[in-house]
C-alpha cells in the first residue's frame, strides 16, 4: 500500500469544509474565475480567497492571474490520489465484511443464538 503521508492529510482537512467542497465540485466542471466561483456563496470575496488559499496549499486547486482576472482550476492528480486512497479503504472494508459474513454463516453457534 502506498504511503500517502502528510499531503493526503492536508487534502482531507481542506475537504472537511462544505464551502471548499462546493468549490471543488464546481471546479471539476472546468476552470472558472474567482468572482464566478464566489457568486453562489454568501460570503465576501476576501473570505472566498481564504478558502481558495487553503485549496491551493494542499494542491487541490491552482490559480493564475491574467490581467485583472484570477482563474482557478482543479488539479486532477491530487484529487485522484484522494480517490485512490478511499478506494483502497473501501476494498479493505468490503473484504473484512465479507470475511465476517462468511464467519457468521459458518459458525453453528450463531444460528442457535439467532433463533432465541
């Protein structure tokens, strides 16, 4: 199993906030200006910029300023790393639950306890 380390911790910490998750969901559809990203949010532009800075610090989002417009885009490799980790965890959990299910089906004491 790969060692994801501290970078994955920062990604999940950034995604723990609902506003930042909404931003990531929007950015998955494609690059967008900060003002467009802020439009549906009920907060000031400086507050939106603070959220963007958190997303940039963990590597999920990259922004660049061209003229007067700052455009944000998702970094798919970083998002994919989080998805890979979650998939590994899900596979491990499913194997454990399958083993538990097999154990419960094979254990004759379980059938007697279930009929009480």
